[in-house]
């Protein structure tokens, strides 16, 4: 049922070669590869859309890279990239095109879905985002007591939350002063109550962001926000001054009471986790200004241009995707860490978790057959240097192979003494330490030099040894700007396409999430009602009874 580590991608002829290369590379110290080839850094670095990638500290040589590129060719990756950009219905289980890339296109060429050019819709919506942004930021948009907006609350979850929050925090230096931003995603009442305690009903604008406008959490939170406003002096007629919606479901937004003038459209060819580039990103524009929002789109567009035109061997998303496949399918890695050395990028791993794991957490191929190889990795991470004092120990000396992407801007928006230089130094040093490690001989010598007895050295040496050969990439950019943030997120989006193509899975549906929603409804109905389903496991029944018992006085 679960796929063992050792099953490679046998459906490709080049896979056999990769298996034998893996056996060689598994015992090759990367530091020897550096010693043997002074040009290694030049060979395994590349630049695109304002991002610089160093992938020289990987368990690779030319033969490995050639074979990985051959794997991509055998998987018809160039054709898959083209199919996505041209609007083919590559999300075939939902009969949908996958065209988030059109949202960041500023080209004049039409992009068609079912024969209709979607670019005019996109341009019109951008115009509406711009207008709304200017109205709110200039103070022209007024709340029900005539005061300008000071607080914006995004009510949305998953793709209607993670991406826009990641970008807004990444672009903190671009925020408009006096406009606070808040998020309500979870159905946990603590979350919305916390936000209510920080905002003023007279000066708050709620954005209800939901592609489907049927998501339980978002609808419950939107209703709670509406009631909160009504109980604080806002009339039904004035609710429109405090609510904007973004959705494909205009009937539902209407029923909720947000009129079409205050609703931005969305389309089924934009996947939820790829939607920050659409009206779902309205809050980004409100907080950082429309021009910066466009800068974000243009940065992503530069990466779109790169992925479509660069040869596979010099293509940044392709390289990142192939390296992931190399470790996941040939070395038995199960997870992948993304660690940014920039506080403002602290939400990136959370967004990438959805982008990657909701896309490639799949177990059947295009024919609906169960695959016998591993697909999507567990994506996780955080920020340096904090995490050096938390989980890096396991990365350095643990038993699992966990490839890491370090992301580090070369300059900071907040120069403060030597702090940024220390930050960057730590990023590079972690990358180096993971690759080079520390040998037992080096440790023995160091301990002997410090005057330690032979007996003490014998006890300590093995514990101090750092094996090294932990593969990692370094992504450097001059500065975190709207453009580089757009390029960075687009880089990871395209990495998902690369890997999903090679794994022969549909990266653009998410049927697995549905079961939990259905069962959630069923459990909910049992928490108060008398209804008890016949076929239910004793754990679920027992937990429901425990809840009812603990809430006896409240039910
Ligand atoms: O739960 C899965 C999901 O459908 C995500 O794919 C999506 O981003 C999220 O829920 C929110 O959906 P919506 O924008 O329709 O409220």
C-alpha cells in the first residue's frame, strides 16, 4: 500500500541508467567532486528572472544531469509545458484548462479557452483591481459612518489565503502605513474573535475570497463577520460598504448579499492554489499598491517566459524538479525542506505545502492505475537562522536524506549594523556544512590538539562526526521585491508541473480533500442531533459521545 523507497521510475528507459548512477553517487563525497573540478560552481549555477540558483552541492555530475534531462525528454516535458500554457484541458478529471499563467501575461497574444480569448476578461479584472485599490488607499471608499478604510480582513482558506498572505508578508517594506491587514481562515472561533478584537467596524473592509463560495470555513466566517457588523451599528443596506467578494460563483455571492459591483470574477481555469495572481490577490494590491501587484505579476511572467524558452538543462524549474525526482525516486528521500534566510519570507513554506502537496500528493497515473513509485514529497521548512537552533541538527546528523533549498537575498530592506551580513553568512555556511560535513579524522585531531585523552576522544569522536553529503540548493536574489517574489513563487509552481509530468499524475485536481469535507458534515450532524449512522467505527462514535458528554450542559 505504501511505496517502498527503492522503486525507481521503471516506466522510463533511462531509469536503469539512473539506478546505476545512483549507486555510484551514493558513495561519492560531493566535496571530492568540488576538489576534482574547479569549474563545478560555474557548471551548476544558473540565472533566471532575477533569481540565481546554485545547485553545485548536489549528488550529481554531468552524467547524472544528462540522464535526468533525458528522463524529462522521455516524459515529454516540453510538450507538457506547452500544453499548459496553450490552455489544453490538462486537468482532465475536472475538464479544466490550467491557466494561472495567463493572469500574469502582459503579452498581446490571445489565450483561448473553448475558443474564447480570456485575455480581455483578465485585463478588465486587472482594471477593476486597480480601481478598487485606488479607491480604498486614497480614502475615497468610505465605511457606513463615512470614515475611510483602516483595516482589511481577508476571509478565505487554502489557496484563497496562503499565497496572498505569503506575498503580503514578503512585501512588508512596501506596505501602506495606516492600513492594517488581517486574515481569517480557520473555522476555529478563536481566530475570528482575535481579529475582531483588533479592528473597528466603522473602518473595516472584509474581502471574502472563495473560488467556489461554498467552502464551509469561509462561509461561516463571512456570516460571522456580517453579524458582527450588523450588531455594531451597520445597517443591512450599508453592508456593501464593508464587503467585497472574489469568486467564480456569482449567484452565491449575490445570495450572501455582496452585489456584483463589489465582486471580482474568477474562472474555473485558475486552480485555487494558483490563484493569488487573480482577483484573489486583491488584498495584495490593497496593501502594497497596484503597481507593486503588477510588479509581482511581471516577475512571475519572467519565470513563465524562462520555463517555456530555456533548454531543459538550463531551465531553473526543470532543474529543481529533476533534482527532487532524483532524491525522491532514486535515493528514497521523502521530504524536502525550504528554508529562507529572510524573515519576510516566513510564510513561504506554508504556501508551498499547498502548491506542491495538494498538487502532487496523488497515487494514480493518467490511466487511473496505482503507481508503484513515490510521488509528491512532504514539503516543510521555515526561516534561518531560527531553525538552525531547532531542527537543523536532524538535517546535519539524522538518518534521513532531506534535500534543502536555502533562499537568501543578498541585501536587506532594513540594514542594521552587521546583521544582514551575518544572516547571509549563516545561509551559506549551513549549505556548506551540509555538503562537506566533518570527518572523524578532523575531529580526532581537533580533540587531540585541545589536549583531550585518547580515551575521551574515543568516546566523543563518533558523536561529533557530521557525515556531510546532504544535498542542497541555494537560491540567491539581490533583494526581495515584488518582481523577485513573483518569480520565486512561479519557480515553485512550475517545479510542480515538471514533477507531476514525470510522475504521470494530474497535478491540478484535489479529490482527496473532499472525503474529509463529507465526513465532517456527517460528524457535525451527530454532535447535537439524535441521528446515529449504523456503519460507523467505534472510535468515531466514542469521540462523538465524549464531546456530547463534555458539552452536556450546553447542548
Ligand atoms: O480544500 C481544498 C480547496 O478546495 C483548495 O484547493 C482551495 O484552495 C481551498 O479549498 C479553498 O477553496 P475556495 O477558494 O473555493 O473557498
